[in-house]
C-alpha cells in the first residue's frame, strides 16, 4: 500500500489571463508544499473554454511558456497543470503537464474531445495520439486523464488501468447544470469500483460567459466511497492522504516516468467533510457565482437593473446583492402610467430590506414624447399593432434609461428575464432584454418563485426577515404595460407552461410525443410555435448563467430563418 | 467516349421547408426530362446549414421521406438529391441519393465533415463509412462526392478515380466570400486535370442567416477548361452535354450500380456562356441576395431603416430597394438637434431618386424628455460619461422609433453599421445596432464607398442619374451625435484603419506582426484594444451577410470575458 498526500486545488481561472492564472496557481503553492502532488483543473493556466482564442498561435505559445515558467519554479510537490499545448502544423492540444523539481516530467494530450452540447473541442483541438505513460509519484504509478477521457467506454482511462495505473487523476472543466454532480459522482464511483483503484477528480470553479463551473472535486476509494470533497463554487485547496493499493506492473504495461518516491508522514490526514447542498442552495450558488464572475472578470464592480416590483427583478437584485454587496447594486424604479401603486411600494421595501441603492425615474415624460412622435394617439387600433407598439415603447424607454445610467456611471446592466419568458418570446428586444448579463435567463418562472422562497428562508434562519417582501411573491405576475394586464391573459399559468417548455426544450420532444404525454394539443401547438418563432429574439440577448441541461445558448443552436414546424 | 446530358440545378432551398424544397425540385423536373442526370446542390431538400435542426430525429426522418417521395416519382432522368439521412444510434449523415425510374439506386454519405470557420459538421453529422460505389448513368461510370470531400488530398475523390469513376459529380453548399469562386475553380480544375476526368460542380444559391450561397456551378473538362457555368446568386437549370472519355474498369475497382444506358441525341448541346462578374458586382449581388432572402424567407415583404444622409444608410437603402423593390423600403429620417441641414436634404434626394417610401420624425421631443428624466442638463461633465450618454441617447431613441414602426407595420428593421464600425465598437447597442438584419455588417467603410460608386456607375450606364446622390459620397463621415462631430476625431482615417482591421481580423496577425508590416505601433495597440473590447457588443447584434473570409459571426467565436491582449 502506498500512501500519497494529494492536494485538489480548485482554481477560478480567468480566460485569457495567463499571468493572472499563473499567479493564482502560485498562491496555492504554499499550502501544498508538504504534498506529493497538487492537482489543478483542466486548462487552469488559460481559463476554459477558450473558444477561438485557441486559433491564435501566439496565445497558445504563451500558454506553453506559462506552464514552463511554473515548472521551472517547482519543488518537491509534483504539479499537474492544464494548458493549451502547440502541436505540429498549427494544431493545438488540450494538455496537462506533470511538473516536478524544476522540470516537466511529461505532458499528456486529451484524447477524447467533446463536440456536443456546449462543447466545441473538435473545432479547437487535435486529439492526443502520443503514447500514454504513467508517473511514479510518492511511490505509486499515477495515470492522468482529462475530463471527457473519463466518460468514454473502452477509452484512455481503461488503457491507463490495463497499463498499470495504481491511482487515476482526472482534471476537469466540467460545467454545472442541475443534477450534474450526481452524474459525475456516479461515473467516478463506477470507475473506481470497476477498476479497484482510487480516483481523484478535480474540477474548475467560477463562471465564464454562460458556463458555471461548480468545483465539487472528489476522491473515490476503490470501494467507491467518496473520501474527500471540495466545496461547490468556491476556490479551495483540499489536502488528503490517499491509500493506494499496490498493483503488479504486468509486462507490456505503460512506461513509467519516475517523478518522486514515497514519503513517510505518520498519521493520515483527512479533510473536513463538506455538507451536500440542497437543490435550491446549489442553484442559487450557481447564479450568484455566474453574476459575480461576469461582472468582476469584465473589470466592473457595480450593476444596475430595473426593479419593477415583480418577482424576477426582485430575485436578480437579491442575487446581485449577494454577489457584489448591496451597495454595488443600483435598482432603478421606472414606473409608467400603468404601474400599480403596490409595485412601487414593494420595490421600495426590497431596497430598504437589503440596503441596496435605489432611485426612481418615472418614464411618463418620455412615454408622452415618443407617443407623440409616433402619432400613437391618432392611430387606429389596427395600426398600433394591437397595443404592442405602446407596450414595447415602455420597455424600451426603460432599456434606454438603464443604458444611459450604465454609460454615465460605469455600471453593468443586469437583465431580469426568466427562461419561461425567453422561451415564448414574452419580452421586448432592446427593452427588458437590454443589458450585459442575464442572471436568471435559464431559470423557469416557477423556479424563480422556489428560489425566492428558499432565499427568504435562509434569511429567516439567519435571524432576519425575508429579503424579498412577501407581497412580491403573493401577487399574480404582470408586465404592467397596459391597464390591468396579467401574464395569464397571454400565457397559460406557469405551472402548466413550465413543464411543457421543459419537455420541449430540454427533453426535445416532438409535438406528437408532447400530446401523447398528456399536454393539451392546442396548447402544444401554440407553445411550440411561440418557442420556434422567438429564436430571432434570443439571438440578440446577452449571455446568462446556464443552469439546465439545455440553455438558450451554446447548447441550442437553431437557425433563425427556419420553416420547420415539426 | 460517352456523351452525357447533364443538368446542373441551382436551387434556393429554405432551411426546414421540406415541402417547399420538394416543390422547388419538382418545378425543375420539366426542364431536365431529356437529361441523363440532374444534379441538385448539397442538402437541397433540407436547406443548409441546418445547425441543431439535425438533432431533431423527426426532422431527419421527414427529410429521408421527402427524398423517397421524389425518388418514387422519378422518370428517365436520374436525380442526385442531397438530404439528411438518419443513421443508426441517432446519428445523422449529410447524404446524397441517386434516384432513377422510381427507385433509390444508392445513397452516399459525405465522408469529410468540415468543422472550422463557419462549419460545424462534426457537431451534427457522422462521417460516412459505407463502401463507396459508382453509378452507371448514360453509360458512364459516375462517382459522387459532397463538397469538403473534394478538398481533401488522398480522400474520397481519389478513391472514386482509383475505383474507375469516369465522371465526377460534386454537390455543394459552398458559402460565398470575396475571392471564393477563384479558389473553387482552382480546385475543380486541378482535380479534373490531375485525374483526366470531367467534373461537374453544383452549388446552392441564396442566403441563410449570415451565409450567402452564390451558385456559380461549373463543368470542367479533362484538360481543365470550364465548359459550362451556372449564374451567380440566381436559381437556374443549366443543361450541357459532357463528353466523358472511357476508362478501363480495373479489377478491384469500385462496384457499379446500373442506373441508365447511353442515349443518342445528335448534336451536342452547349449552354450559353455566363459572363464573369467584376468584384463589386459580385459583392453587391451577394448583399442584395442576403438581404432579400432574409426578409422573404422570414415571411416579410417590407423593411424600414434610419436614413441619416450618410453613406452607410444610403447603401443599405439602395441594396434593400434592389432586393425588394423601392416601394417596400421605408426610409425614416430622424434628425436631432445636431443633424446638419445637408444630411436631411441629401437623404431626401436619395428617397426621391429611388422612389422609396420616406418619412421624417425629428427626435427632439424625445431627446428633451429623456435628457430631463436623466437630469443630463444638471450633471457635471464627468457624470455624463464624456458626452457618451447623450450621444447614445440619440442613437437609442432612433432604435426605439424604428422598432415601433416595425411593430406597427410589420416591417423588418435593417441596421446600417459597417464592418469598420462593428470592429472598433463605434456603434450604440440597442441604437443603430437594433434591427433584424445587418446588410453591410461585413463590409469595411472604404468598400462601402466603392460599392456606392459602382452602383451609381451602373445606374448611369443604364441611362439614369446616380441613385446615391454625390454629396453623400463627398462629405466627411460623421455620426452627427454632437456639434461638428466627424468620425476622424475618434478614429484614424478609414483608408488607414481598414487595412489594419483586415490584417488583424481576417489575417489574424499578432501585434508584433502588424507593427513589423508597417503599421504604427500606437495605432496597432489602440485598434487591437478597441476590437477586442467590443466583443460584447457584437454578440448582441443581428445576423448580417458574411462576405469576407472572416466575418463577425460563425467564423470568429471569441469569448466575451477575455483578458488576453496579446
């Protein structure tokens, strides 16, 4: 039996920030000095995903140089570092280096490149073909693999075990969606138990554009028990001692690169347990991480948003306050002639409750002026586009005001639309969709309520009152763009709509399948038509946190001109 | 020697419109009845590119059924029809069927799947692996390949020639960019001469989202002479007789499917020659095609745009008038307090000259109202964001007005920004970038002038006056968003800027390479910073016609959060 001291280092890398990422790795080195090996996430030195940055040869060369710089500084603890490696003929590899004692002991090139869902690795990388090898670290033969390598049957991981790996290390940039941790854990456990070898799984944390990386690194022992965990959504250095059963190195096994011998350290070090997150806590954590990282990594500190008195903007304001601090959140009330009194007072109580910065700009003057320019008061109803012109006008005046505040004060604008609205096109382009980041873009309306209730419960458990005033949650949803408007005049109730949307979007069910599973046929036709017809709007909306299996972004790329109505 | 009568059928398919595309194929059948074979473009039955429509199994099944329907109707002329073919395990093939006499004689699956630039075929299709075969049509052994298959050395096309193909047929969905036809022709000629076999190259026409397919189908004889051509950008049935030298079918050659025997028709049929297009005619044709198809395929007839009196909106109005007819173009003059008198009169003369529908909505009232709501008159200069707030306000009021007209009348909004502006972020999000289609999004400012001059010359050659009044071309570019503003106060002159942008964007040169090639180092730093920093704006702008080797769209996918400044 070998006993290895292993550090799982969850780093929040920034895409393109090679110097910064080197500094992030360096800052962890003090905590890992006594370890046999410190394992960093996939592409830790470049950030992930890089998209077409990979096509810039100088960036890739700089990435290799960053890895070599860190390798040259190295000490007794081996470092496993992800980077982009220039290959021959301009091709690039998604690579991981094993560094020790000032040298690069070896470089592995990811062999399985995912090219589905949110992944485009066949566009950017060449699959690795150099022979696999093992690294003797702390006396044990260690095999190294990258993310997708783990998920493919009869793939690179099987070759490592057959070739004599005693411990498997997998570095990952595995994006979050609801339920993803359980999928990962099942695969990690299945691999550990079927091979009888311990497995260390290290994941990235932090957000990049629409993707959120949730950390949740883990060590499985050969019986499939998870013996160490990293936190979710937070940077961390998790040090643990792993008992690695010895395995004979059969003839014809993979070559072994000697890195470091066994160190006797006495009593085994066991990390503190990490409590699992309940579903709403996990989702809320993802949304806060995504909003914070988009703002901070873009070089901003403050955000503004329109606070309507409704539940969506209430949730986004709360997420932003938790992400950036309430004094960095500027909530703008922009009542129109159709806004109800309770909307204003509800929004004001939220501002007071959370201590965020509030201001009020009634839009009536601009509304009157624009109606006048368009001659709206003189138009027949038919020419007004069924009231749509006037409704969109109000939403767009608010968009203009928020963008003006953004320009004047350097605040990023957060949009407040949810996935149900985005799905059916219940939004105004350049109006409520105008902004830099869409914090709850991938959250259905019913889940918006669940999140608000969960957040209020947390506040109460911490001894305070609800941060989102109850009246906001109690009143029926309304856009308040015409007198006595309510969402359910245009749309089915959200508890009917949302399951249908989820089955069509995430489940990719056909019309016939949706009807067969019990949805009303007319409703299915109407909703499918709305979703398909709103593609043009979604193409012009900002990035937002992806938290489901299929968001409206990298993982759902439909043509805009598209006559298929299957 | 075999003599085959071949029809090249350039079809303007619509993505997702299976019934419509079947009808488009059927409408050509009368003209090809006397031919041995009629060759349609890649994916003619589905439209191209399909993006994630391919991931809908019912769509793919419907596509196969559409092919079988046409095959069952078939007569003596063999049909070569592209479609999406369902494979095992949910995989899909980019396929082409050879149909004859009511049957499907064979189906070929594209073997080389492009996954670079604007192409994502590795995401959507499985590469073909079924054995290649030849089809005896009109007595000759015909090999069939799809687009990328032709471009790969030692690939499927070489296998066809080695296996005994006497004539090569390549079906294509090859998108236009400036200079692309010459690249295609070089490859077609090189393949014909090196193999000593004639080659028929059939390409799609029409636009789909940002891609424009330019037709330009061609036949090369074994000496490399182009003996027949299809028109550019137009649907056409081009019938030609091709002399196919006989080649012995060596043992071990590819299997031959018998389709049809030789027909004796007497004198050879030679199609009328097609004059080559000069560069500006070609580019203008691409822009007109793209704008027309986006509007028409989306189910609209009319467009509106802001006509400023400047050169960009003048060109877009002219393109739209040529694409849709002048009475379907609604030009809106929206002067502000900073608009010059000549801008209004220049715009009015363009409207009069072309007979398009014009209207004027001065924005002053809304400008005053919004300035008042924002307290702009009371703010210190620092809080006004250096005048940016007020400049953007004017652009956004115009965006709001155009969208209101769009909502009221069912007109699509065309945006008028050019590539130089989009590159450096010289635009207002939700202002001048607001709209459904960006007709000149991929055209540099200097080329905007070239196109205007070319279009005026055409008008004069046809006996009229210039359609774009000369003063529009003569005055210095200005956004007219503050007193006496001129573009060259913020940007270098366009004849300096545009070559630098092209070298950085299309050429992907590094900072060091740009300086080494003679650009001023400070200018390079500034422009690279502007281009990199404007990515967030480009992500929210509408589709527009891609006409260069690298547009701001599918072929340049950079992260928004990105700290690399290499």
